C-alpha cells in the first residue's frame, strides 16, 4: 500500500508545544509503540494507526529497544514503516528510542553502562533503518552505575551524531537534578523527562519532578496517560476479550477492584456532565499540569486514536 500523507495534516487541530526552553516543539499528543506494533501484531494495523497519526499532526513516535514482543520487533516495524511510508517525511518526524531495561543476555544487555547504551543504540538504528534518532533516552535509573558514566554516554552519542537530543525516564528527583546540571555543563542539555503521570498516578507531581522541570525549563512527556486503558470506557462494564487486561501481563484484572471501578465510574459521569468522554477528561487533565509538553498515548485501533485526539481539539 503506497502512502501519501494528507496535504492538510497540519490543519487538523493539533497543537505543538515547546519542550522546555529548547527549540523543539512536540505535538500535544504523541504515539507510543510499546504495545500493538510488535512482531506478533498486524503490520497492516500498525500502518493504519501510524498513517492516521501522521495525517493528524502526530509527528512524534516513541520507541524503546525492547518494545515488541519479541524484543526489538517494534523497532523493526518502525524500520518497515520508514521503507514503506515515511522515508519522504523523515524530517517531519521526531523519533525516539531508549535503552535501560533487559534487552540481550549477559552482563552488557541491561541497565546504564556506557557499553550497553552505545551498543543498544547502534542496534536500534539498524532495526529502524535510520541514521540517527531525534531523541535517545536512558530508560531507567541505574543505582549501581555512576550517573556520570550513563550521562557521558548520552553526551557522546549526541557528539557522534546518532541522536539529536537526550532524555531520561523514571529517574528519581535527586538523580534528575544531577542529570540536568551534568548535561547542561556538557552543552547537551536534557530535553525531556518521560514519566507516568495520569489521574490515577500523580507520582511525578507528588515527588517534585514537575516542579524541578518547570524551574529548570525541561520538558515532560507523560507515558500511559490513560493508565493503559483504565481511564477510558474500556473496563466500565467488564473486561473485553480483545483488551490489554485480558492478556494479564502488564495490566492485570486484579487491579480492577470495586473501589477503582467506583472511582472510574464517578469520573466517567463527571466527564459526561461536561460533555466529554473519560479519556478526553483524563488527557486534558494531564495537559493542564505544569511542565507538561505532551501525552504519549497507545492505541490498538485508529478509532481509539481518533477519539483521543478530540481531547486536543476541544482545548482549542
Ligand atoms: N518510559 C517508560 O518506562 C514507559 C512505560 C510505559 C509506556 N511508555 C510509553 O508510553 C506509551 C503509551 O503507553 P500505554 O500504551 O500504556 O498508554 P495509554 O494511552 O495509557 O494506554 C493505551 C491503551 O489504552 C486503550 N485505549 C486507548 N485509547 C482508548 C480509547 N479511546 N478507548 C478505549 N480504550 C483506549 C488501548 O488498550 P487496548 O489494547 O485494550 O485496546 C490502548 O492500547 C508506550 O507506547 C510507550 O511509548 C513508556
């Protein structure tokens, strides 16, 4: 299927938000490849979702070395998509990847060593058929590797031209403060922090991460903004057969307690009173918080993405 992007893709209501005090604008809604883009998933559907996204101004795709399953296969899907659809639009796309979780066997395939970070990005670029990523993250804080080692690897990756910007994900407050200073001194400023912020999990707010980022003028992107689907109408009346919760892996049915269901139903009624859906209310709530640049949604269908995009157009 040959693809030509819609002419009016930047006139569909997407907002672009400056990421901290950098030169980069990110779409208020970005698309993540954690689920639904692996080797086990339909490539046809991956195409439909990414085409729809790009046609509606979602120019930021977020990946990591081990997204799949199997590990690495979401990046391979991105590589196929580059070849089949997006090569002519490379300069309109902002593509990120990460290293930090288990990726390959042995002592060099996990955590935050220079050895792992450098090798992992080289592998990611091959899988994605890219010369460089726009953004490369340390996917998690490593308590056993000196922070200087991980951060210097990020600096050197930028100097080698393999990434344009760097980010960190899920780092604790004091380590984040250290990273901001270290990277600023090295003239490779921290572009963005990726953390989980949603109506059910306010940790980055409670822990002072958002205050720090606002003060230091660093961007924030919220992953799992819909709490993996809990903050939508997906589970209000049972657990659908084709849902993430049915797979009982990252989202377990034991989480869906009576108390949580009650809370979700109350929020759903509140949203309806305002003429919104629960998903729209949840995304808008995040976008209204300080330091937030973008919400990083997942979607298993074009219809879900379409519904989630309404959260932005309502804002304007
Ligand atoms: N840095 C990190 O450590 C980290 C961790 C996790 C995620 N991430 C990033 O964040 C991205 C998003 O994470 P996520 O997929 O958990 O995000 P999410 O947006 O909270 O959840 C997406 C899931 O919610 C359901 N959904 C979405 N919109 C819906 C709608 N309108 N109506 C009903 N159901 C809807 C779908 O589940 P069904 O499959 O059931 O249809 C969809 O797959 C990832 O792809 C990844 O890029 C990063």
